[in-house]
C-alpha cells in the first residue's frame, strides 16, 4: 500500500511527545523506517541501539510537542500546552 511517509513521520513524532519521559527521551515502539527517517531529518538521535527509548533533539522535542497539540488536543482549546509531556502529568 502506498502512503505519505511525511504524514506518518509527523504522526510518529507527535506520538513521541505522548511517551516523552521528560528528559528528552521517548519510547521507541514505532515503525523502524519512520524512526530512521526522523533520525535523518535531525529530530531524534540514532534509534539503532539496545535502549527501549530514543533521544529527541531540541528541535525534535519542540516539534513533537507542537504536533501533539495540533493533532490531539480539542480545536476549541485555548490553553497553553503543558511543558511536560502527557505521560508526566
């Protein structure tokens, strides 16, 4: 099946915010090809390790939070995004 890899990458990056541990790491239970593309784009460090998490770059963490808010918060919400990931609340 053909699909838009950029849209998948955007969703994976947004979901990395959901599993962000608060120290720049997020669980890497996502498609390996998408993680490799996010690494190539400079949003995460190399995902090929024995660790169960990936390290988001500063830009990756910022964009991850922005995309999470864009795709997963109610449109009528005027609240500022929490500086912590949802998993740390």
